[in-house]
C-alpha cells in the first residue's frame, strides 16, 4: 500500500486533511512555544541557575550558593548519578518530568524532601566526593544508602543536616535572598489585564 493510499484511507475528505494540517500545526506550534517558555534547553547544562527556572527552588539555590559546596559542586554533582552518561541523562530526564508534573499540578510541598531514588543518588555522590575523608580519616565510608535505610548505619544527612542547604528550607525561609530568577515571558498587556 502506498503512502498516499494510507493517508486517503485515514483522512478520506479534503476537509479532514485540512483539519489534520491545522491541528498538526497547532500542536507543533504549542510544543515549540512550551519548549521556549520553559527554557527546556537550559536543562541540558549543569548550570545551577537553571534550577531556579522553577521559583520554588529559590531557597535551595540561595542556601547552596552561600555554602562551601558552591565553590566546588553544582546541583548536578550531588543530585544526578555519575556512574555513566546514560544513567545520568535517564535519571535527569525522569526526575525532571516528575518535577514538572508536581509543579504543573501545584503539588509541591512547603518543604521539599528528596524521594528514595534521589536520596540514594545524593548519598552515593556524598560518598563519591568524600571517599578519602570517609575511608582514611573518619572510617565511615563502608556504608551505602541501602545499608543506612536497613538500619545498618546512618545516612550522611543524619549527622550533616545543614549541608549544603542550611537546615529547614521552606519556600519562605529565604525571602530576601538574591536569586537569579528568570525573566517572565508574560507580555505587559496580559499583566495589566490580570491586575
């Protein structure tokens, strides 16, 4: 069966074909607009300011920026796996989709807490960066996240609660922090109309 015959069987009339072209154009246009407004390309980088594309991440950015970790580690150094590139990008994509879904459904809690999968990645990265300290000096580096969850030791944050985000980071904990929030894409005429 030729492609033309398949199209004619699915869209038998000229009206249906026109409708399909308009609908396809609208879907593509909205997709490109969403890609632009959400600054989706910025998530391909390791730039920490990307995290504040969502305003709820402001306190976490501000507290990280004023911690000792900001000199040597980006958000992705702690929050995505580093075993291999495929695992990193798969995790980053899945975690990003989860974040987008929670944000779009307005389901973000007042205090954000890592889910189990993220907690495991974070602890593995603590161990990865601080291996020498944990094995030679304080002798705690023989435990991983699964062991800590099973009660065979403590997770890194059991002792280091304030690292690197400084204790309780509710959405209102750093109201005056200077954070590089993105500029709004809302046109002025729409802002005036919504006042």
